[in-house]
């Protein structure tokens, strides 16, 4: 693991397990008040199944207002305009990341936890060309009014993983996202983890690996 920068975003970078050039890349977006180190260890279980995948886990652009030692993607109090503030920053970093390895968006997996899951959905559903897949752990669909049932290119497949006992981002928001996205033609896989709070458990992680295996080829 090393620290790398892609167009202004800095965070842990984990090269492919097979030691060669990456054939896919996953950008993992951390939750509010954390940083890239919080999710960097998730690269290991994914790398076992996808040895050609590299991982970039950037720190959010701004210090967290409630925890200056951590970072945030946007002001958590502004869930209307906040995603539009962070989206260009993330999209520019995605472009730099793909360019660095001569990859296209079809080789990109955009994933995140909590506020990072919100941004993975916000950016991934609007990214053109579309990424290979989106995974949102304990996230929410904050904006959808501008999404079309007839996009220029098909939406990427989406997986939503959520704890049934989440008291921070209620699990009901996962079910709400499914009801919004499916009529738009988005292929959505929803995974509710019984008795889990605001976090990622081994079974949820395993489900995400199985989901990716059905949509990408290493």
C-alpha cells in the first residue's frame, strides 16, 4: 500500500495482487469523518477474487467539521447541494486514475460507505461512459430528479448493502432507492443485513464480491 494522488485527491493505493498492470480499478469512498485508511483493508478480500484489480481509497476533499482529524465529501447538513459540490472533484480524480493506467470507465468500480456510498451513487449514475458497477454500503440516493428513464447509455448495475438496524442512515432509505431506481431501468441488487447497524459485515462484503463477479471479468 502507498499514498498516491490523482488530480488533487490523495489516499491509499493498492496495486493489483497479480503484480502486473491493472485490468480494473476500484475507487472506494470513505464515510463522513473518516479517511481513506478506514476502507483500505477492504482491498484484500476483493483482490483475492480479482487479482487484476487496483484500489484507490482517496481522502475526502475537506476536513470534517465535527472531526477535524477526519475528512468529508460535503457538508453533511447540505444534502441537496453537497453532492454537486463533491461530484466534480471525484469525477476529475476518476479521469486521472483511469488515464494513468490506460483504462476506460468500463474497467471502473465505484464503491463507498455511508457518505461515500451516497457519492458513489450520485457520481456513478451520472458518469458517462458508465462504470462497470456501483456498490453503496449504508448509503442513500440523495438526488434523482435529473435521472432519466431513457439515458444516453444504459445505467451501470447497482448493489445496495445495508444493515437492518442502521440508526445513522436508516435501512428504509435503501428500499426507497430501489423503488426509485428500478423504474428508471437500473439493475439493482439490494442486500439487507439482519441485525447489523451502521457498518460493513463479512456477509455483506461477500455479497458485494459475488455481485462484482457477475458483472466484471478479471
